[in-house]
C-alpha cells in the first residue's frame, strides 16, 4: 500500500498514522453497529418488542444519545477508593482491547502491524484485561466489586487455556502463527485436490472452532458466563462503582472485544478477508472486498455470541470451572494430538 | 536466518535511547515494589517491571519470548499474585506491617546477587556485540522466513539442542504442582 497506491510514497510514520486512525475508526464503527444491531434490535425482536424507535430512523441514533448522556454524567468515586488505580483500571481494559486489533488483517496489506507472532500476540494482549478488572474490583472499595473482580479473574484464567489450546490446532495446520499466513493457507488450500472454496479451517478444525467460541463467550463474560457482573447477586460486579465516561469505557471495551474475538475467529476458521485463491481476484480488488468480507464474518459471529447470550440462563460458578477444566481443556488437548498426527500422516 | 539481515538499516541509536528510558522506568518501579506501603500497589509496580522486561525482549527482536513474557508474567503470574492477595487480605491505603528487620541482610544479598550476575553475564557475553538491524520488509526473503524466523529458531533450539533440559524443567514443574496439592489437601 505504501509503495504503489496512487503513486504516493509515504514515510513509515505517515503510513502507520493512517493505519492506526483507519483501524480506530473501523473498530469504533463496527462496535457501534454491533451494539445497535444486536443489543438494541436483535434482542428486542427476540423479546417481541420494538426496541429504541425515537432517536433517528428506527432508533439508529440511540447509541449517540446514550454516549452523549454518559459523557455529561458526574465522575463519582467512593470515599475510600484508591483513586489512581480506580482511574487507571478502565484504561488498562480499553488498551488491552484496542491492542488486539493491531495484527488482525483486513486485506492484502490492510493491517497495522504484520507481526510474525500474530495470533500469539492477540492472546497475550487480550489476557492483560484481567489486570484492569482486578484493579477495578479492588480499588472500588466495595465488597461486591471485589467479589466480581475475583470471579472475573478466576473465569478469565480458566478460559484462557482452552482458548490458547483451540488456536494451536489451527496453527499446526497452517504451519504459522502469522495471521496473514493463516489466511493464505486457507485461501490457497484445497479439499482433496478441489480448490473451489479454498480450505477454510472450520471444516477440519470444527472441534477447535466450537471450543474457541465457547471460550470467547466466557472471556467476554457474556451470559451464560456472566457471573462476574451477575446483577442478581453482585449488583454489577467490578463495574458497580463506575459511572459516566469510565462506565462508557467498559461498555465500549466489552463490545469492541466481542468484535475483536469474532474477527480473530473468522480469520482463523472462516478464511478471514480472503476469497479462495482459485477465483483469481487481484490484490487491487481484494483491497476493497477484503475489509467487507472480514467485517461481515465478524458481525455474523458476534451475532452468534449475542444469540447465545440472550437465549441461555446463567451457569453456577462451580459449573463454569468444571466445564473449563474437566471438559474443554481435555477435548482441546485431544484435538491438538489428532491434528498433529493427521498433519504428519497427510 | 543469515541473509535476512543483509542490506538493512541499523537502529542502534534509537534502541539505546529506548533501552535507557525503559531502564530508568524499570529501576524506579522495582524500587517502588519494595518501598511501597500497600501490597496491591507493590504487585502493580511489579507489572511495570515485568512489562519492561517484555519490551526489552521486543527491542532485541525476540518477539516470541516477549509475547510469552506478557502472556505468562503479566497475564498469569501477577494476576495470581493479585488474586492471592485479594482473597486473603487487601487493605486499601497504607499497611505498616509490611517491613521487617532484615534490611541489612537484604542489602548484602542484593549486592552479592548483582555481583554474581554481572560477573556471569560479562564473562559469557562481554565480547558479543548486538546488531540492531531492521528487517527489510519488502524483500521476498523476509516474507518467506524473516517474519517467523526468530520464532522458528527458538522452537528449533527448544525441541532440538535443549530438549532434555526443557523436559526436565516441565517434570520439575509437575513435581511442584503435585507437591502444592499434597500440602494443600488435608485428607
């Protein structure tokens, strides 16, 4: 992109600045779209109601109204709270979310940084949000917040393992940690010699895909895994003392992480931005089609997450830990062994 | 690996500047870990120190090691520290009982450790020169091996040259794990 596009030669910092700004806009647009589409409308239709209808056509400007409302609120904290840590916590959670998007490719050259350790980097930075949640729970000086923070930490650590192990199957099959290489392996692959649709890894790694999506549901603390913010027991968990713009940061971070993990899942299992290489589309076309492909896939996968969220009741804490340690981790390990054996055999 | 680094620009000066900045932050944070009067703050200052170590790995272009540092130390070890502190006692504000009477011994051991480590490092690597050279990202070679080259080199040495130490370490960790369970379970 920096070399050929429009014949303009950009310095490294210029192209990086453009990439970061474009990435930020894309992430916020997708997050806003997902909130409107699923949190406002999809759930309303599932519950036989209309949802927001007043702000803008079909309530499409509702989100802007809500953001405006949050921005006006007074910044409150409890008297005993540790103000520095209390203020830093949302920033830690939000940076962990935004850093995730750095390596997710949306086209042949549309990626902020094409890191060699791509998917491993995503897992590493996404695990940092636990720190922010624990900080929030402790600094709020509220026992419900502390309980929520502890629950969240236990849950996120437990589900980090199946998440990593599920990804390993894909990494073994693609032979690379780099997300662009994983995309290329899928678009250039073939199913027993037939390359009409490439070889999306969901066909061979369907077990890993299932485990990944369940673990993502838990990492996002969406129902049925929302014990950290269980409203009937803990009011709102670690978020209970947050108001105004800080609450808004948690809100954005929650849904941006949903978009991020959905984009990662579509890159790993559904072919990412690429169309099958056998269709013979040029890089120029893919610069335009690629972002649309990955956005569509990510939005559909977020839809699956929210469908589960609005359909299932909450688990108990012990059921959640049992599911992770006794079922998902063994199945993920078995998947790795089978993948490894098949990789050597074929 | 050789050949990838050819015909690329050196970034020794920015690397040194970045290292100096990070080193100042890390030393300051490390001092705060032991001087702060709040247990949770100590654990959070430790995040700065361990994160700085990760950034140093990045500076040395050891991407995989850096990511492991972030995932294991920041995402798991410090989180478990915080988890343990908050499950037992995590008072807000200042606690006065965090200090003990072993300051002098601590200083002696600290200086001793610094001397031993410096000696070992200078003795082993004193003659080596670090080359801070950027990958030429446009080159076909870099596309083929460069981006994953370092990671592959690490996996080659873990599962080749250092296979036995690696396996022995994992058995050691397993022993520690079983030991912890035996100690913790009363029945």
